C-alpha cells in the first residue's frame, strides 16, 4: 500500500479515536487503527470490541492495500508532522514508512491487518434523522452520571434509550442512574420517521462518550439500532456501539412523587452556595444537611477532620420544618447541566428523593436519593 494524505483531513479523527484505541482489551491489535484503501480515499477503522468506528477520508492512492498501525504513535507522528502532505508506504513484514518529500522519515512496526477484528454489518438497520445538537445535549445531560469499573450491572454502566408516547406527545428518552441518583432527558418530536418500535435498549456510557466526540453542533445525523447494536451515521463516519445485555429498572415510579411540595430557587445562587458548602466534604464526609424552615433554607456541612460551614438562603417555603441530607456533589453536577435561571425542587419528607428540574424547561429531570443523617 502506498498513499498520500493531507494532515488536516485525518488529524482530528485520529485525535478522537485515542480513547477507543487506548482501552485495554484481550487483543493487542485493538491498539491499532486499520487503514484500508478505497475508490477515492481511505477508510480508517477502530474498535475496542464494544465500540467500533469507520470513516472515509480523501487520499491519493498509488497502490492499494491495508495496514494496521498503532493509533497512539500514528497520532503523535501526524500531530507534529511538518507540512500538510504525508506519504504512508507499506514495506515488508508489516513495517510502515511515514515520510514527506524533504527530511522527515519514520519507520515503524505495524501489525497483521488480517488480525483486526471485524466491524458489525449495520446496513440493514432502519435509521431515523435527528439534529446532532439535540442528541449531543441529551448525552451531556445523562453521561455526567458515570459508570463503574467494579459494577457489572448493565443499568449502572449503560443509559436506557427508548421511544414512547406520553400524554399524547411522542418522545425520545435517555435515562441514566448509578443507584443513588437518576437523570432523565426527553426530546419531543412530531415527525421522526423510522423510529424503531422495539422496547428500550441499554447503550454503554463509555460508547456514548466516544460517540459524543463526533457530534457537531449544526448537522443532521442518522440513528438506528437492532437487537445487538446502536448506530450513529454521519455523511462519511459511522459509530457502532454494542448494546449491553440486561434489564433496566422500572424507573417511572421513582420520578412520580405523590404529595410532594415544590420550592423554586435561583439556580446560580443555590449552585454557588453548595459549592461553598462542599469545601469541607471528602470521600468519608460527602453529605450536606438541608434544614427547611418557613421562608428559609439552612445548608450546613460538618467534617470533624476539617471543620464546618453554614449558609442561609431565603426561599418560598411555608410548611413544617424538614431536615434532609444529600450528597452535595450530586446536587452540583445536576445544577451544572440545567440551563434555566430557576430550578424547581420537589420534596416530600426526609426519606424520599428530591426531584430537580428547570422552572420552565421540563424535558430534563434529576432524582437524588437522600442520605442518612
């Protein structure tokens, strides 16, 4: 294989593929990207056996072929490569030469391209159109709840994706949880043709994090899935995520607290207050206590190893006194993804979760479980 590529055509994609190729698997070749010649360019392919990527990029083809080359080293070479024209030649025994026409010449060992894992065939999947900015926002509002390297349950490491009809409104929904909190985001639509009617699926949080990098703000994308894979298609790039097996918990009863009361608070004031109260929190002392009195919210943080802090905020509360504790980081992370100026806190008692949403935009909802005082 002999090709000439332009640096700006491949630099960005190689940067985005570093997380996929950088993950440890039981196959050493997944640290490589596969480069295959095509009719008028090259395909660049990467996989960690759970998330796969294939993209098409322009190139001048002198002779056809395919190579497997370490993704990290290739990116480092191209990142600081002088000039725009880069020549890549296959030598013998999978060795690869990367050079320009002047004085730069790299020779590095490649891998057998025949050992590279196959990418699933997704051509028969039915796709539907969606704005890239919409899906990007939905991912932002759910992946802030991380998965766990120790936890193997699918609903902890995955995000639930479903299409539903709720109160006469068609919605696409993502739901994320770690067992102590939950985030739900909806997108309302009228005519999204081709949306599958299958039950909801569980998509890897890692995979959605990889996919997120390929979402531009202003473009249309195609999304589809079958029983094993979730697929994002752009004009020249495709991301394929293997679905997680398992059942997602029945979450709808959690987001419906009956007999709850509402408190409207300015989001930025509450956020900064909680950041100040979090200064003394540690892994062993994560909680802050909310004391609600008529017209007043007192938030306090106590750490016997470091100190204590208290701060008051006037609120629209006229019920009996209530004392309830929460993990302050969960509150801060939730408030960071809400755009409304005011937030609505829905509470019931010291044993029930707190529901948080924007005062005007109801498409995002967060649920935070209380802590024991």
